[in-house]
């Protein structure tokens, strides 16, 4: 679990967003036959906020691919790592299973993605609309990212994934569920709570 923002510690339906996301990860670990070890990656400043999670704590900068990779290198041994964004509390375990099932053959890294449906505009420095961006060239990336240990480039720096990947890594995407939304601000929590209600009462 990667905690990249303090928003993860805000309450959502009487529990923190982080705890809710961890609950999904725990459910997935129970449902799969693979031996699993839960861990949370968090900054040094927030380490005291995860003491009650009863799992391995990786002190790093989770939003930095190089820092997270270095922390994973020093963590408990693993063959696969599933990195879930702590700010996606409504992600279902089905999305975890879908990602894992795509990790077959020579595929070394998988993550969920969805088509981008909104209209995107490029604007200039003085806020003038410059052009419309082709939405077919965009994807909404979700989590978990499931990656083989052998595919992680521990000497790498930047990446569009949570950790740097080796150049030859074969990557794949699976369909992301629409409810796997990311909470980006405190203002979005009320909207997310309405989705929680929908999940619990209508979409069971």
C-alpha cells in the first residue's frame, strides 16, 4: 500500500481512507492462494499514523519510484509485488484478481486502466485554450500494479509506474472498474461517501 498524500488519513464512512484501502488488500490476500505479506509504504513524517495496521512498514517517499524501489529491496523477500494506491478505497478485489491473472507468460508488469472520456483542453500560460487533446491518446491509470521482482530496475530513477521497470519489461493493462476512483482532495470525500453508500446498498 503506497501512501502518497495525507488525504489517505482522512475519514471515509467512519474509518480512514487508508484503512478502507487496506481492507481491500487484506481481502485479496485471503482470497488468493498465494502466500502474501502486507506492507505499507509511508513517509517518515507519517510513520506514527500507521502503527496500528499490523503489517510491515516501509519508510520512504512513496511518490518517488526510486525511493519506493529502494524500500522494497530492503523489505521482506518477495517474487511479486502488488502496489495499491491508498487513495483508491472503493477498488474491488476483482480488480486485484484481474491484474494478477494477466501476469502470465512473459508479462512482467500489469496495471488496470480505463479509457478517458472527458474533454481535455490544452491551455497557454495566460489561460487561453490552445487546442483539444485527443482523448483516445489518454488512459486513466488505476491500481494495483502487480510486478515481478525480476522486472524492477533498482538502479532506475523516474518512472510512470510506482517503481522503475527494466527496459525489456513486457507490460500489460487490464480493465479498471469505474468505482476505483482516487480521492485527491478533502472536498471529494463527500462524493466518495455517496459511492460507498451505493456499493453497500445497491451494487452488492
